[in-house]
C-alpha cells in the first residue's frame, strides 16, 4: 500500500532531484540571467505530478517496479522538457536535449548519495549537504569548461537537433538503466557499481565536450575554406574587371579614331551617342561583376555561404552566368540549417541543369532576410515544356529514367517544417522556385 509517508518521501526525493537538475540546466543552457529564477515555482508541478503518478501506478501495477520506474522517468523527462522550453523560450529538441544531459549528471549525484548512505554512518542531512556541495562544485567545473557552449554547438553543428537529441536520450537512458539494475547488485559490489555510474557520467560529459570541440575545429576549418574560396572569387572578378577596362580603353580609342573625321565635319551628336552607349555598357558590366563579388559577403551563415561559393564556382566552369542578390545580411534561416542547405542545393542543381539546355544559360539567386525568417528565389531559363502535375512525382524527370529525385525530396523536407511555404511558377521561358521561411513561433 502506498501510504501518506511514502508520498511525502517520494515527493521530497523528487523535489531534491529536480533542484539538482535545475543547477545543471543553468550551466547547460549557459544562462547568466537571475530573473530565470522567477520561473522556478512552475517546476514544482513536475515532482507533485510525478508523486501522484507513482501512487496511481502503484495501485494499478503493484508488482511491476521496473515498469513504474520507466513510466515515471519518461513523465518527468517530458514535464521538465516542457518547463525548459517555456522558461528559456527555446525549441522542443534543444529543451529535450538539455534535460537529458542534466539527467545524466543528476543520476550521477543520486548514485553518489546512495554510496554515502549505504556505506557510511552519515545522517541524511549530512549526505544532502555533501551532495549539494559536490553538485555546485561539479557545476562550476562544467561552467569553467564552457560546457554550455559545446552543448549548443553540438545541437547547431552536429547531426541535426532531432538526431542529436535521440543520441543524448540514449546516454540518459543508459544511466537510468544503471539505477534500475542496482536492486540486483550484491552489497559487496555496491561501491564499485556506483563508482562505475559516476565514471559513466564523467565519460559522457567528456564525450560531449570532445564532440563540441571537434565540431568547433571543423567549423573554423570550413570558415577558412570559405575565406579562401571568397578570395578566389574576388580575384577572378578583379581579373575580369581588369580585362573589361582594357577592352573599354581599346574600344574607346578605336571609336575616337573612327569618328574623329566626322566630328570635324560637325557630327558631334553621333559621337556623343556612341560614347554614351559605350560608357553605359561598361558601367553595367563592371557593376554586375562588383555586385557578384560583394553580395556573397552578406550571407553570414557559414554553411549557406560555403554551398553558394561551391555552386557559383561549378556554374562558372560550365559557362553559366550566375547572379546572386543578397542586399541585406542573412544571419538567420528560421528552419533546420542542414535541411535548408539540402533544399538550396537541390534548387541550384536543378536550375543549373535546366539552364544548360538553353542558348544563354543563367541562374539567378535572391536571398532576402525577413527578421528571423528568410525568402529564397531561384530562377533559370527553361527551354522545354513543363507538366505541372508531374514535376513533384517521384522519379519524374525531363532528362529520362532514373532522375527526378530532387524536387520530391525537397517537398518531403519542407513537409517537416510547418513554417515554410514553397511555390513554383513558369512564364516566358523562365522557371522560378520560391521558398519562404517564417520565424519560428
């Protein structure tokens, strides 16, 4: 029977565990704002609900301790995730990941408390004080190691927030499994068992820091490659501008020589018109080349800039005139970064492939920052006929069998992001794909 004393004991233990979890959450979320403490009272609903849930499950499943523990842990994980999402105003997967990592450290502290209670003569109050001292000391150490920064980098630059969250959940579930198994450990092996749990927590923390550092090094290397690619782009544009200036001077001299006699005869209007046309064409060509080399600098997201640089270089090798327009700094995407780069790559590849089928191939890319969202438009000439009801079909392609996997994949990616809207249009031999990403709620 689940008595009132059992309820109080369960609530007290759950409350202490939640308090320890909060300490680690402040480190993991890299928070320095004390006003977050105002939102702590709402977290009391979690241990209270967990206690009531445990009492209900004890009445329904009295002989299934492991099942009760698993269901209770999942309920607490979900409630804490919702609280973190509300308190920090962050996404679900980041909140879920933070709670999973914090749970690993909280389980380790619980294991340490069990060691002190079982293998020492200390009272519960003394064990509680020691546990809290170790909690604060370990949290300070994690803060000095910039654990919150590596955690944030792991979510942003890793395998995507969902897959990273599942990986972190697996680590937390492994720690919880250790606690479930403690009932079958013989007393003589309890100290090595709990020491193993603590070692597992330390190894998992070290693994996350290591992965974060590796991703940071890879990002810096990618940034260096972007700088090199951007410098190469500038050098090519400068060389093209230099050649344009030489051609302009040559044409100018020839034009002046050819019209000198006519000018002497009083035909100055024709001379002025010819010079004006030459100046206008020169300014336009120089302006296009300067724009191409400066617009890329407004793309401030390294992954997107790197993709654009590689696609620009590939199009130039294929003699495709690529025009990029990013009038304002693009600093945020508004959706999963890797999903956006996949979508952008699909659109650019399709546009370049279609443009090559025309006499004058060109591709125009417009990126327009809209607050925390983004608007993307990719245009290209198209020489064939388009079947509106078939272009989204799996495997359909104007290039033949075995092609046409791009746009259906593009549509599947966008179906996972409700804050996106895609549209397609074609008129006058121009095919246009637009993607609007609105700010996440």
